[in-house]
């Protein structure tokens, strides 16, 4: 499943991540990508203002927390001038969710 240039715009990012995890088959992969860095995306949204001013891509720790709570396992997370890329996988076996 690919989520490209959209994640900051989900009003409930935890719920969106959980739903993406739910529909993945065991072994399925989730890719969240952007053509710019997290910092550039967030700066653009803040400067644009209006309804997208608070549409932000979470920091790495928050994204990892969302993955873990959704039962997904991080495969790769990169962020830099070439863009943002998060790749995660739904394990073949159920992963206990932390509370």
C-alpha cells in the first residue's frame, strides 16, 4: 500500500495508520512517501496557513509509536533533501500491541 503526499492531511493520524495496517495482508508493506523532507513539508504547510497550517508529518519517534500501536514493523525510515520515506510491514504473526 502506498500513501504518497497524504499522511499529514489525515485528521486522525493514529486511526489512519491503524486502518492501513488492518487492510494489509500478513507480510504486506506500507510505504509513506513525500518528495521533500519532513521539515520542508511541515514548513510549507505552516507558511501556507489556512486549513493546512496544522497538517504536519510527525517526527520519527511519533511515527514509530504509531507503527507499533498499529502492529506494524518498521523496515526503513529515511528523511532528507531527496524526500521522506517510511516502509513498514505487517508481520506474518500477530504482534502484541503495547498499551
